[in-house]
C-alpha cells in the first residue's frame, strides 16, 4: 500500500473561475490561435512560484498559448522533504500504465531530488527523497531534475545539474558563486531501484536546465549555457540519437542576445515545436516556435500566462499533453 495525499480546491473558488477556464479550453477566447488539432488533447503546465516553498502549481490550456491557472485550496500540496522543503522545477512524465511521475528540486544545496506520482494530479503518493548524488560527499547541489520515459529500454531516465568542486577545472569559476555544473543521470523502472549515477553531458561549459523535445518523431536536446563570465545565459538545441545520446552539435543561441533565460520546456503543437522559457531577469515567461527546429520565431507576445509580472508568477516547470477529460476533472467544482 502507499500513502495518498490529496490536493483539492474549495468548491466556491473553483466555481468562480470555471466559466472562464472552460471558455479558454473550448477555444472561445477572443483572438485564440487554435494550433491543437485533436479535440481530445489539452496541455498541462506544472510549475512553481516564488522560491518554491508553496508547493506545486498547475495551469492548463487548450491550445498551448492561452494558459489558465488551476485554483487550489489553502492547504494544498506542499513540499515536505529536503532540508529546505522546496518544490522547484517540477518535471513530469507519464509511464505506460498512465501514471504520472514527478521529480523536483528539493533545495538549493541538497544531494537528493524529490519524487511522487499521481494518476490525476489530485491524489499523490507520499513524497520521498531520491539520493542521486549522495555518493559524492562534496557535491554542492542537484538542480532541475528532468524525467522522461524511454520506450526502447522501458526505463525512466532522470537527469539533473550538479557541481562537484574541482571536477572540471577548465571552467572553474565561470558561473556565479563558483558553481560549475554538468549533467548527471540515473534510470529506474520502479522508483525503488536506480542505476548508479553517471556523467550524462559535458558540453565544455557550465550547463543547467536540460530537457528533451520530441518533434515529428525525432528527439532534440535543449540546454542552457550557465556561463556568467562572460555572460551567456541562453538556450541551445542539439539533435539526439536517443535519450542516452549521442548528441549532435549545439546550435547557435535560439533566445535573444542579452536575455537571460532558464527552465526550458518543449512540446509539439500541431505542426510546430514550441519551447517555453522563464526570462527570469525580466520576470516574464516567453516562448519560441519553429517548424524545423532550426529557425525560431519569438511568440512571447502571443502567450497568455497567469499572474504575469506578479510575485506569484509562473517559474520553471514542464508542459505535457494530457487528455481533456483530465483537465475537466481538475477544474470541475
């Protein structure tokens, strides 16, 4: 048996927002760009706000452009693990049995990540720590874990950024506070037993916030160059032969010159690839669109995110396609 934790919203609060949300999901918002061709598919955005102390946040969209926050009760699902008890950078992947598995950053200076699972984003298994870097006594952090299901190996692949002092001396001191990140990886089938952590990706610079995007049947790898001196802070894309690599040559930066971004997440919407990112220095979310993964158009002005420009604005998360039926259950009074 497993413990189930329920996150629910007061009926009155939900009722006040449901009309507007249903309008958005049905494509009735004025000026909506209907890129989704499947009437049974919507999109779910898992994200955090502020420093991540207030737990999981959800937003939903019918077209991937107009996002509506899923309201929550006062006592919603809060982080309970880790020294700092944070829930930052929530990443979600669905397994073959329909269960959604989520991992997250549980603190700024931890050697573990958080994990829980759900079938409906309301009832969750108990939160637990996965000590992915406990074998490295000097490790400084385990940031922004990402999870994806590998249909070939039948494993869940989990990867994240960590700094191990002295490990990569050529780029020591290139990031703030002497961080010098590389990507590490583990895999699992049952979230009980995990393969030994290994170095996953070393591009020759401090790298964080990696994610995969499947577009037209092909895999692409998106990373952020975290170099501060001189400042980079942009996103790049590489082709990927598989979830374990090898990876192709990184593209030129796809985000605007001088714009510091983080937390990319990508999804295919119709015939386009869309990458969302947190433009954290401007306190806004942005988005890019491409039909070939080479030429990118900034579509930030076409996006509508909840709480933009406020202290509870959306921060680094994950967008996944989900059944419309799941979204309707989330917003029903």
